[in-house]
């Protein structure tokens, strides 16, 4: 009598998972990695979590003095300190999430070489960890906004959440991709620093979109305005800064088109990031 064939439907191919979908199946691992990253972030640091407040505060005062005072933006933009700070926190979140996600695989090379687990856990946990350390900055922003006369509305809260969701999704997409490149090509970290520098000065944080609209060709302006970073910053501006001023410049007339393009680009980055990551992860252990 022949034996019945074994049912292998519940087994996965060794070392190969379902990408980002496996992150949701192994939420407990994600939680452990986030806790590990948070615990190690400021270990042996004198100030610890206070650095989450110190760095954006110093950055704000430097920008405010140079751009706001010396270059006169403070006199051209109403409530410029709030405008500036509401943009800085978004750029800081992107820069930190992108940077930590890029280094995440290399930073956890001992785990990658010894055991199999969905490697996407590392960049995604880095983005979540950056979001956790962004929360103190967001709290300060909301307190300052209240001092300037901000009264939250459903529209402002939705705008804030939409900007936050967009920048986190964008950071995840390119962070997953960059983390894979960084394993194979270690000089990818230098490219990340270039991107972070461009992000700081290209987003409408130190200036308004009106200032750029008339100074560059429309194709360049359209590409700039369709950036997920630009759209996220503008959503934060209109959520926090807009309700406090009497002369709100508002959003660009074509903003719905720009926002749609930013969302589409973010989705492409998420898909492309997963494809690139899956292609490179086969040789992670050897490259590390």
C-alpha cells in the first residue's frame, strides 16, 4: 500500500518570504527591533532623549537667524517662526528615517548572517523608530502653534495626518531600496547624505512656494511641487501655520494634481523598493 503524499502547503521555501507582507505576519519581531533600536539609540548618552529636542531647536534658531533675520524672510512671511518650524520637523523626519533605514541592514549584519527573518523588518523598524523620535518635535510644534493662536479643526488634523502618512510611506519606499544598495555598495551612504542635503534646501521650509513659482521653468516647478516631501511640507503648513495667519498664501492652484502625482510616485517607490530589495537580498549574507 503506497503512502499518501505529504501535504507541503503550509511550508515556505527556505529563506524566501513574501517581502513586506511578512512584516505584518511577524509583528512581534518588528516590535522587538523597534524596542532594540530605541534602547540603543542614546545608550551611554548624557542627554539621552533630550537630543530629540535639542537638535531641531538649534537647527531652527540657525535657520531663523540666517534666513529669517539676515535675509528678511521674517518680515515677508507672517508668523515666519511657525512656518519655518512646521517645515523643519517634516524634513527632519524624512532625513532621519531615510538615513537610518539605509544603514539598517549593515547595522544588523550579525543577525542577517546567522538566521533567516524577513529582512524588510530592519528598514521598516528604522522608519518606525524615527517616527517615535519625531513625536517630541511634533509635540513642541503643536504647543508653539497653540501659542500662535492655532485652534485644531478636523481639516487641519486630516491635513496633518495626510502629510505624515505620505512622508512615512515615501521614506519607507526609498529607505528599503537604499538599504539593499548599501549592502552591495557601501558608498551608497554618501549618496544618502547628498539626498538629505538636497531635501533640506529643496523643500519649501525656508521660503514659500510663491517665491519659487516665478523664478524657474514650469516643468521644473511642477516636478518640484510634485515631490512627496514638498507636498508633505505644504500639508503641514496648511494644517498648523495656515489657521494662525490673516494672509494665508494657501496651496498652489494645481495642488490636487501635484498631490496625486506625489502619491503615485510614492507608490512606485514602494513597489520598486521591494523589487530591488528582493533582488539584492539573495546575496546579503555573502556581501556582509
